[in-house]
């Protein structure tokens, strides 16, 4: 029996074979839980997380709005942190989730913040 979580893991591994974050172009990884969303800029060559943002950050959690609106704020927050590190290009890793709803909102927020993928 294939569960939804197992199916997502299989998709994630299939995508991860092709997507690799480097120092100049890190991987923007998305994790979505039922209530929150988390993003990280990851340099796979060194195995380090360069920056992270989530809907649990105090400035985002204090805002009113739906989960989709907060996801867009998370995308903008990671874009600000990336520009502070001098990064403009990233590789988007949707983590096995469909590019729809909150995952799409993170990508739009990051693009509006100045990230290119």
C-alpha cells in the first residue's frame, strides 16, 4: 500500500537526483507541514544550510492572514536573507510537493524579493 507520504518521498528522491545546490547557486528547499511552511538555502557541496525562514518566525507569525499569504511572506523573507548573503540565483526544490498553493506562494514571494530560479 502506497501512502501519500511515501509517494512524496519517492518524488523527492527522484527530483533530488537532478537538483544540486552549489555555493554560487544554492538549493531553495521547501518543507510544508499542515500548519507551517519552512524554507532553507542549502549548499549541497559543503552540506551546509546558508539561511532559513519559516512561518514560525516572530515577524511572520505576528501577521494576520491565511497560510498562503504567510507562505508568500516566507518567500520574501528568504529572498531578503539571500540578498544579504550576496546570492541572487537559486535552484528551487519543491520537495515532492505539487507546485500549487503554499509552495507556489513561496516561489512567488521569493521571485518578488529578487531571487531568480
